[in-house]
C-alpha cells in the first residue's frame, strides 16, 4: 500500500537531534505504514545518517544546493500525494500528520498548509518570542499580506509542489517565498492545530537580535547573501 503522506527532513550534523525528531514522527496517531520518513542529509561529518537509517524509510545525501534543495531532493522521492516538511531539531506532536491529512481532505482547494511553532527549550523568553512569531503569522494570514510558512511545519499537495518546482535554492526565506507562488494556483491555509516544537538553539548561539537581522538581511536581498550564512545552516 502506498503511503498517504511523505515527510521530508533535511539534516546536517544533527546526530544529537535526529533520533528524537524521528522517534516523535514514529509515534503518530495514524498507522506507521500510512506515511514515510525521508531524510536528506547534507553530507554530515557526524553520525546523523547512521542514526537516521535506524528509523527513517529513506536516507539520502542531497545533490541540490541549500536547505530548499534538500527538501526538493526528498520531495522527488515522495510516494504519497501529500508532502510534509519539518526540521531535524524539531519534536512533532502525535497528531501532526493526522491534522494535515484531515485538513487536505476537508478542503480540496488547499495546495499548501502550515501551522504554528512552540519552543522546545524551556523559558519565558523563548515562549514570548514564538508567541510574537505566531501572532505575526496569524496577522499575515488573515490580512492576506504574508504567509509565514516555515519549512519546519508545512505541507503541500505533491502535484502543486512539483508543478512549481518546489523550493528555491536560496540562503534564507525559501519557505516564505514558496507560499507566494502557491497562492497563485490554489489556497494556502493556516491551521493553528498544526503545531511543532521548534528549537531555539540558533537564537541562543547567535543571539536573537543578530539572528533576526541576518534573516531579514538575506530575505530582503532576495534570499542570497555573500555576507552571511544564515544562522549556521551549512547545507551545501
């Protein structure tokens, strides 16, 4: 039986995080044979692939550039009609895939679905930052000005994804840019029941203000930058 949904997870030197991420994805409320886990690794120098191979259905080394390219490599292998993407340093709630499938089933006009994020690390500061991000996401959605479709918590119909050639291979903002193309061919929907726990480690490492500055700088430059490598995302 073909899977109902394919999950693509890009990785690079994630041996500390990939197992908890994949374990959370293995404990979903839908049967395990109804979805597949595809890990696309940026040629890690640690044991990321070794650990991923114990749980994921498919583990490959990426051939395209950047994080967007890694997602595209994984989507090219997807067997299901729905493609979901997340990150290796996220923890996924048990009902994530069920929520995605239900949303697409209830509205056939949807081509892209996305949700909200919550901090993996403890602390009021992190909760505050992501509460602001989620508020920003809701405002953008309901005013139809910006679709804050983070790559750690989004899903597409495979037909729409492939028709638009997926993500652009840029340094940052690829996960927001794709929604601007998706909205031209169908409905892009925010579902606040679709949640993931998102790691704030890069904000800790680089500082929140600097991280946001780097991200905004690259996005405003059209996603490409010779000055910064965004928040340590060292995918080739």
